[in-house]
């Protein structure tokens, strides 16, 4: 598998994992039932269950530590077997205070099927978990009472100051004296156990606080104090008070003396019994340790699957980036062993992919058709993959135009949408055995061409014809800024996947560089068929002119698709001002068709310009050339062009240009030489048009210069530049794969 293919596979896999993880996280917060104040809910259940009962059983469990598999498989069966009425966790029920740890605990404890109350421990408040405990379970210190017993919970995690708790505890113990039994629960042990490091022991309370608590417990005759600080069970009697450490209810236990266990407390009318219930061992020491380790690892990874996979995915993305940079270093220098001279003399087989083509009349189809004819004259074999249209059109008989089957057509402009999954496209592409793919759109059929080329490691050249951000109004989504961002993103991502990009103007190249395109960019404008202009006689040109204007009148022309992005309202408003300012009579041919035609015609009629502005509809390209030759000046208002090919076509016909200054216009219109490019002001635009109409010498000079300027853009010259780029790309790509 090639380096780039591997990188793409790994990247897609990692992104898929990230999508699943993020989707899972969204699911947890959106669809999983929320839970709040569980201690309060369960205390109410306990009080209702044991109302007027003086005999019952409860279990005290310590240090579950999110080991829910251990809890479910080993602890729950014993709890049910012992007939426990409710359960109390003395703290450290979670590994840390992360939200997913609380959710895992919540799902696991529900499986016990009995009410439970959770005391706060040091693990519950770690990693900003204090707020989550308060939300999900309740206050950090609290109490509840049954008919014959009081249950008092303290906060030994350090979240609540002891000064406040000691005052509250004394009041609670005074009130609890009227009940037979008084049980206290806290996370930390009140004294150190032998065999453990007492100096660095985080399981034991501060000695001063411990003495104060022990005095209170002794004074008010507390029955039993439960804690979970240590992983082992321990029971002692001090000053008439029983102290029980509940031991480990989960987590990793690798010491033979340690057990999974809980304390069963049987409360009767006259006495209580506390018994340590140990999970039995039914296997050898070695097998048991393996089983414990397996259960721990299962619980750990189940608990941390999101964070672990997320971390791995992010690290993998970083590693892929570094790997891609390393791979790129291999091709910093081209392979000089390639015979570039022999390669440059070899006519290539080129496959072109376009979302629109003839008979659709537009800048892109005409540009492609001219390049196609220029390459064929130079001996190249070209196959164009293009849509099928409803209107009749005769393609060359040599099979060089592949009409791709469509899915459906937009009613606007009869724009067909190609079935890019058609086997015909892949079959025809494989049969042509091309050397290079030339793409003319960064989406749909353009992406299809890119994928086909990459499968065969064929060089890809992309011509950036259209400023997509000016066409986002066709997308049925809200938010212009958002749609523009999407358009810029699509262009950048697609262009950087190609081996070279052709831009028709230097300003367009600047735009792509500013966008972040790092691929090879060459500025090559669209060619003009200069010979076509000499095919019309003076008599034929005059015959056309006389159809629209009388002697002494000037004829303006504008060729454009009648669509919103072409800024035609500006053009009409500007022509209205030309009429009011200039004494020179004129007519203007508006050549083209599109979705805005009827609205624009209504506007022209409303302004009283119907006799001046003439809508011709679509005219065959050869006839448009005669219109250029017959006209005196070309007027233009679009700001969405990458090149403005019609400007050069008009100049080739001797028409100077008055246009709004924008990308595409700026590169070909030289003020005072072949026309004028003005700011987007109808007053300034109209003033320049009027100046040309009224000044014969200026018009003659601009017209002559326009023809001279356009000759530099002949189809032959432009095709030759494209061929040089093709061969350059072939050398670069051969170097990469050599």
C-alpha cells in the first residue's frame, strides 16, 4: 500500500473512532436519564420500606472504586442472599469525580435492586467532582432517622470545614439520644492500623480531629462508626464505641490477606449484630490473582474507554501528521534521473471532468472547449466527461466526449446532476488509459475524477474557474457567512489534493494562496479563437449592426448569464444614468439567458429603457463573435469572475471595456489603454461609458489597443502554456512515485 493511501486509511479510521466517541458522549448527555439528589430519593424509599419496623438489615460497603463488574458479579449475589434491605457506601465508590465515573456507578448500583445511600469520600471530590456529588447525590454531610436508629454521615474529604461539622454533629447526637442506636459513617478511619505506613497514610483523619470526634462519639454513646479508609476489614472497641472499617468492595487486591467484602448489620429490637461477609474463593491463589487482575482491567477499561480511546485517537492524529511530514521530506527534490526531454515531446492522453459543457452556454464550457481543441491540434488525445443535456447537440464522432448519465436536472438553467456512481464513467475512464486528469470543478463529477485518478496514481490538474462563494445563494441553507466558509473550505481542501492548479488571473492565484492552498499554482488565462473573428465579413457585421442601431447611434454590448451573481441590476441602473447624462444615442445588447431574465425585463420596462436595452437571449458562440465586431463598447458589472473571459472576447472584436473593478477584471482591463475598471459606483461607471460614447478619438484608440491586447490570448498560445504545465506535473508526479 502506498504511503498516501496508508495515511488516508489511518486518518479515516481515526476520524471514524472520534465520531463514534463524540456520538457516544452526546448520547449520554442527551438520551441517558439524568439523576439528581439520589440520597434523598433513596432515604425516602428506606423510610417508607421500614416504617414501624424495628428489625432490618443493611450492608456497609467501602472502596468500590468503579469496579462495577466485580460488584455486579461477586457482591450483588451475596447481598441478595443475605436479605439486605438497603445499602450504604462509606465512600471511595468512584475512582475519581469525572462525570462518566459517576454515570458508571449509577448504572452499576441500580443492578443491586435495593435502595442505597452514598457517603462522600476523597475519590468523590477528586477532579472537580465535588459539584457532581452534590448534584447527583446531595449534601456532603447529612442524616436520616428510622424508628429505632439514627444514621449520621460526615464529610471527611476536606470539602466541608470540621469546625462547622463538629457543631452540627453534636446537635445531631443530642437529638439522636432518644433512639436506641446511633450509626455514624465517614470515609476516613479515625486511627491508623498496624502494618500500614502511618506517616504517609491518606486513609486516616488528622489526629486532632480524630480525638474530638472520638470524644463526641463516646460522650453520646454512638453505637458504631463505619469507615472505608483501608482495603481490609477491621473492628475495634474504644471507650464503649465500636469502630468498623468495611474493607474493599472493589479495586485491585493482590495481597492474599485482602478480600472483597462488606459488613452486614442486623438491627433488632434489643441488639445489633455486625458481621463481615467475605466473597468466597473457589480457586488457587495464582488463578485468583489472575482473575482479580482480569476483573480489574475489564472494569478499568470499561470505565475509561472514552478517555482512553480519545487520547489514543488524538495521539494517533499527531503521529500521522509527523509521519506525513517525514514522508514529504522524501520528495523535496525531484528525481533528476527522469528523461524530461523525452517526456515533454510525448503527446499525452488527457481526461477532463466538468459539471457543465456544451450545449450549455457559459464561460466554463467555452473555456474547456477551446482548450480541448487547442490540445487536439497539438497531437494530444482528450476525452471529456460531461453531463447529458435535453437539447440536441452533435458531439464529435470520435468518442472524445463522454456524456455521463444524469440523476435529475435543476429547472434553473437546465443544470443536470450526474450519476457519479454510474459504471459507464469508470468503464470509459479505464478504457481511455489516460496519463493525466484535468478537473474543472471542485465537487461532484470533479471529485469523481479525482478519486479515479488517485486510484491509478495519475497526476491531477485543477482549473479554478468559478468563485464559489458568489454562488452560495443557490444553496437552500440559512447563513451567508457560514455558506461562504463552506465554499472556501471546499476549494482549499480540493485544491490541496491536486498536483497543480491553473488560475486564469494573478489575482485568483493570490486568493488561493491567501486561502491556504499550498499546491503548485500556474496562472494561465483562457484562450480566444482569434481566427474566428476574421470569418465574418464587414458586410455581415454591418448587417447585424443595422438591425439594432441607426446611423449615428452607438451600440453597447454585454454578454452574461442572467443570474443574481452577475450584478445586472447595477448594469441596468448604470445604463439609465448614461442615458440621462449623454447626448449620444445608444442601444445595448444584453446577450444571455438565465433565471433572472423576466425580473430584469420587468425592471427595464419600469425604467422606460425597453427601447435601449435589448434582451437577445442565448446566441451561438460564433454569432456572439459577430456581435462583438458590430458593437462599439463592452459594458460589464459582474464582480464574481475569476477571469472574465467575455472581456477578452469583446476586446478581440475591438470593443473597449467599462467594468466594475474586481478579480478577473483587474487583471485584463488596463485603465486608459483598453478600457476602464471603476469602483462599484453607478455614477462613476456611467461617466466612463458616456466619455467613450462621446469621444471618437478615445474610442478609436481604446478599440485598437483592445485588439492588440487580446492577441496575446490566442488558443494556440494558451494551449502551449497548458502543455508545459502538464509535462511539469508529469515530472513532479513521476519523482514522487519513483
